[in-house]
């Protein structure tokens, strides 16, 4: 079943436990130690909610910040975590290693040309790889504690914003390709769904799904300069955004939702967590838990917003993320 909509809108272990608000409890755990990095995750549950005999579904969240900054407990995510905890989810927000946090010191963005290209691709590839490794470690930790936490191992949905969205999409892409990194996941594990707020997949060759992925929900601004909605190709490397991913899923007959916003930029990395909760719940209820085989494309226009550049190149991306202006 295919649905297309077009709408217009106006302009180690337990460390600490405490209640956030109205019965939502947060507990912090160490899930991995990688060299000098101690990686933690926060688990949010509503202690007042009636939980059915079956275990809770889980929303596993990865924060954004260009792989340079950000935190799992940023206040901008708090309402989103609370919303789904109150609806019976175990919401798990994770740390991951920030592979580009020193990029300003280590890459001279003013050099331009091939030197900049080589430096960027090497560092970006490494940053994505580390984040995916940490996502898989955190996933394994949740699965290993599923009985204790009353989490349904078969209903774990990976969700991320910006760099976190790249991480969860890349993670599912690698799981489908059975890469060496994916061996860190428990045997036979599959994510029940993937939710991406302005994400993409990084590939050193043609992007090609080896096996059918989990249902995927994609949000993206069509004029996003930080993460392309379509794609950026440079030599054999490519950043493949939500539009390209949806196109491949369409050809495969895999279930997905694509929600794009005309002339919107990278704000779509966070806006859906506040304004599109109903759409996210619909995806979880019908695609992830209900198993419906749908493809849904929604294009939203913001009345009165000036037209923005949609064809994004590598220089646009570098300028937006690293203040590159040459």
C-alpha cells in the first residue's frame, strides 16, 4: 500500500537513579569502556504506567552534534524521552565516542582541494565507525539486561538525530550487510525499526542494501546543508540522505515513511521530536509493532518561506559543519 501526502503549514553498572517528572525514572549505567572513554546510557521508564504482561518496547536514542559535540542527556531531548516513557516504552539514551571533536585542530579546512577531501573522508569514516561500534555495544547491553529491565528484545527501535541519525542508519545498513562490526550484535538480532531525524548513510562505494532492512522512518529538510537530503558524491565516496534511501527502499518493496519539508534546513534534526509525535507513534504502532507493509511519503511546505538551495555539494556540507568558507 502506498500513500503520498502533500500538506502546507504556516511559518560496570548502576550509577544514579532519580525521578524526572510525574513518575518518569532515570537510571544511568556504564555499558562499555573503550580505552579512556567510559560510555554510559540512561534508561527512562514510567514507574506509574501500567505495563502489560509482555515486556516494554524500547526506543534506543543516539544524540546529534556533528560527531563533535552533544550529550545523551541534553535538555532538548527531555520532553521526547518523557513522552514515550509515559506511553510504556523503555527509552534508552546512549553515549558514543565523538570522533570529530578535535577536527578543528587536526584538519586545516582552509587548505581546500584534495588535501581537505582526504582529511575529511578519513576522519569522517573513522567517526562513523566508532559511533556504530558504540551503538552495537549499547544494543547488546540492552538485550543482555532485557529480562531484568522488562524489555522486549524483539521490539527495540533505534532512533537518532543528525550524527545520531547517521549512526542508526549506518548501523542498520551494516547489520543488513553483516559487516565485521555487526558481529558485536547478539546472534540473530534485528532492530524492530529505525527512526532518523536528518540522517544519511556514508558509503565508500555504491549504496546497496544486501538484505531487507527493518521499517525506517525518515525526516529531512530538503535544503539541509549539514546532512544532504539527496546525496553528495565525491570520488568513490558518498553521503546518501533520506531521499536516496527511500528510493532504494521503494525498489526493494521494504516498508518506510519519508517526511520531507520544503526549504527547511537542519532544524528537522530536532523539530520532529516536538511537532511530529503523532507521526512517530503511527510509525511505531503500524509499521514496527503492527507489521504493516506500507510506503508513505509526505511533503510539507512552510507557507511564506523563501526558496532555498536544494542541490547540496561537499563544500556546502563542510561550510555548514566545520565553518569552511573557501
